């Protein structure tokens, strides 16, 4: 690996920014794939301007830019002349621009053109040198995910330099992912990389699996009437589907053949209680059970839920929480309890399978919200019992069509909770545009004043150059300003906060101190605050449908009517049609299928990864045909060479090993 600072123009200060994107070495750059692509518009003359659409035009700066302050905002405005037609350009918080906009200088400006009064306006246009823009024309240009302080242009340049630096040592397909000659090249490169990725993943899955196919155990877990009593005391009746799945799990747990079961159920179908009962039953038989969640917030929530459920149940079980952000002494203490068998039910994040955690008698491993990489993590955790083979229970809300589930979870028995709790009212949905904004805020106020709570979801954490999308930080200020007069408390939450801070905010939302939570998609997985009845999703068109469905699953969890507002400024008809799917259905399976139908194969622009099975490039829905092909090929390969020992498979073997290790990160 080569330090990023080896590249020209990247100093220590910049290197820190790149590290935020996960880029530490020059070699990492080539794997930092674009999140989208853009084809720049050809340069238009004023007679070709189309109002409200993205336009690039060449113009001369007519007068010195004006920089005004308005509160915290600085506004830079300048009068431009495009072929003798006046265009007024405005930028926010970019006072430094005025230096490069010399009177008489010519640039290319690119932004959305509007008309006000008798001349044209453009807000926040990007600026290029004429030659620079011309070089971009007629090509597919990468759009990268950014962080504050890095522009798309800077990242593009760095990635380009990385390829130059690495010389011929890189995979040509990687180059084509960033800088494709044309669309065809891009599609081919991507498909080929996706195939490799899937093939390595499936092979690693099958090879690791075949070793332990018929594992037996001597746990002697038995049914316990106290579990049934807990069920009776629940504030609701289990659905038939939940009962059926619970019976399947019970019979697995009491069997000598270790359980390997996936519980699939749409958001809100009530998977948590089944997992909880399984853990309680196991631990009542004197064994340890572990529940692993993908985020600390979710782990904390499971811990609270199970602790409260056990109170007064007559089950004398010790529940502990272990996460990465605990202080060393607290974690040491918990680990000691796990080791000497004081702890019965152990809940946590990936901290659960660290080497230094030694279990006394682990019999059941539950993974909530199964992630792709959780496949390997779950196995690492289940290997924490070296004498016996643990029962494995995996829970997922990702609505995977059966054929795909067979490939990805072929080693598991599948239980489906295909019924939502009966008393629940279906969520009411609305797809709206900016003109509805005030109404949306008023609606949130109304619901909060009726003692409910609301989520507001934004794509970004903070303002990011070149991306016209709502961010959590500004949105929180805006909403606080709007709602604080009514005593409504607005807080924000995002993934870059410290774990302890996230926990504090989540707790305050869960116990009702915070009324409105403005958040990124960190709330996507599993959070359960039944009192929240409104969700406003900003720039909804920027999310995949599966992700939107998961997000929406955070509401509609209690008895009251819930509402989801999908806000989007897009005028793109196809995008609107996609959002309509969500408006018309609350069923994850139907949404996934419809989504797949509406996207064409090779539909590569704006692909976003969906659901909780994440690959570096591939997407199980969009690339389902490639996934099936890779699965077939994996079967053929393994039939002839079950452990890939054939020298002809040396390279493939290395990739499979890589896939396995990568999965453990
Ligand atoms: P998920 O399947 O998305 O993990 P949860 O297990 O978190 O869903 O359950 C969602 C909400 O529904 C919780 O508030 C839970 O208490 C409640 N719930 C679960 N089962 C039922 C049921 N049978 N009837 C009514 N409410 C239920
Ligand atoms: Mg859940």
C-alpha cells in the first residue's frame, strides 16, 4: 500500500479528509467507486435555455460580484452576460468565489435556470474554465460521495492521479468504472466486476458451509412454561404467523441437530419477540444466548426491551450489553460475567465476536437485521463454542424473492412471518413536492401537539458542495426555528456522531423528551418507537425503494394512524413513478418486485444499493440475473473442485479468500 500523500497535491490535511471517505492509500482510490455518473450538457446559448432545467452556458462577468451578509449566510451575486443576454447568478456561503470572478473574464456556468422579472437567474451554478468543461463534454463523468472540504472535482482528479501512479498494475475494469469511454464500456465493466464479486461471495459461502452441514449438539434445551407465560402476558396476541414461526424455532432448539434458520418478515411483522423468546428459552435451560445487532442503538434497544420483559416474569436471567463504545472497565466487567457464566443473555454489536470475549456455554446465536457481512460474523460468533455447534437464528426484513434467498441463504431453513399484527392501521402515504413544505411542517406540529413524535430523514449530514440535497444539520435548525414556539423539541442524529451521543439522543427520542428527530438513514435499521406517527423523507428520490420502505417501517408501529410524506423536488417522471409504488403499497415484497420490473437490466445510472445485503458494487435486485449466473457457475466449479485446490483455480481461490476476510471486517 502507498500513502495517499505520495500523490501530487495531497498533503496531510487533505489526507485526513480522504480518510473520512475510507481512502487511506493510493490503492484505495481505484475502489472508491462513483455513486452516480453524469453526462454534462452541451453549452447552450440563451435562445436554447429551458427554464427549470440544468443548463450549461458560457458567459462573461459584467460587473464586480457583490457579497452580502444575511445572518449566518453570505450571499454572492454577480451579473453575467451570455451572448448579450443578462443572467444573474447567486451563491450561498461561497464568498471566496468573488476572487475568481474578475470583470471581463469568461467561464462556463452550470446550474438550473429560472426566470424572474425580465431576466434569467441561476442559483449556485458550478463554474468551469472553458477548456476544462469542453474536455468533460461527450463523456460519462463520475460523481463521488463527498465529505465537507472535498469537491467532486478534487476527488475525480485524485482518482485519476491514482490510476496514473499505479501504472499498468490495475484491473482495466476498475478504470472503466470511473472513467468509461462510453455507456457500453461502463455497463460491461460493471457487470463483469459484479459477477466476480458474486462468484467469490457464493463460493466462500458454500465452501465455509459444506464443512458444517450436519452439525449436532448436546445442549438439551427443553421447553419451558415460563416462555408461554411471557406470551400470555404480552400486551397483544401473537399473530398466527408469529405462533407458527415460534413453534418452528422451539422444535429446532430442542433438536440435536443444530438450528440454522432465517426468519424473514417485513418491517413491523414482529420478529423481535420471537428472537427474545428463543433466547429466554435457551437460557432457562442453563445455556448462554447471544443477540447481535448491526448498530449500537439497536443493541441498546433490544437490551432495554428484553430486560423489561423479564422483569416480574419469574425468570431469573441476567441480561448484559456489550458494545464497542463502552469504557474499557465496563466492557471488562461484562466480559468477565460472560466468561464465568454470570451472564445468560448477551446482547451487543460486532463486539460480541471479538477474540477477547470468551463464552462459557454459548448455545444460541441470533443475528438481527442480517447484513451481508454478517454471514461470516455470525459464523465467527457461533464458533465461540468450541465443543458444540451453536443454534443459529438470523432475522431479516429484506424482502428477497425466494429464488434469490435460496442462493444467498441456501444453507438456512426459512421461516416467513407473512402477516402483520392485525390491529395495525396501514400507513397513509403522500408523495409531494416543495410546495407542500409548509403544510408538512404544520402537519408535524399538529401530530406532536397531539402527543405523537416525528422523524425527518435527510440524505446528507451537512451541506455538501455540488449536491442539492437536504442535510440534517440545516434541517434541524430550520425545523427548530419553525416549531420551537410551540415548545416542540427537535434533535438531530447521524452516523458521524460519537456512539454515546447517538445513544443519548436515541434514548431521549425513545422516552419522548425529543419530539422530532432529524436523522440520516442511521435510523433505518430496527429502531422501535411506537409513538412516532409521522415520517417526512426529504429528497426521497435519492433513496432506493427498499431503503425507503425500511425507513418507513420506523412508523406505523403503535396503535395510532401513521403518515409518511415523501418529499421530492424531482420532475423526472420515471423517478416519480418509482415513488408512486411506495405510495400505493406498504408491502415490502410487492415493492421489491415492482421496483425490479420498472428498472431495466443494465440500468446503471443512479443505482443505489438496497436492503441490508450490501456488496461493494453488486446489487442483489438489479443484478439478480448476474447473481443467478454466478450461483450456477459456482455449483459447476465446486462439483469438479470442491475446495478449489486445482492450480487452475489459484486466482479464484485467492479472490474467495479475500471475500472471506473482507467479509469479516
Ligand atoms: P420487526 O419485525 O420490524 O423487527 P418488531 O419486532 O420491532 O418488528 O415489532 C414492531 C412493533 O410491533 C413493536 O412495537 C412490537 O411490540 C409490536 N408487535 C409485535 N408483535 C405484535 C402483535 N402480534 N400484535 C401487536 N403488536 C405487535
Ligand atoms: Mg427488528
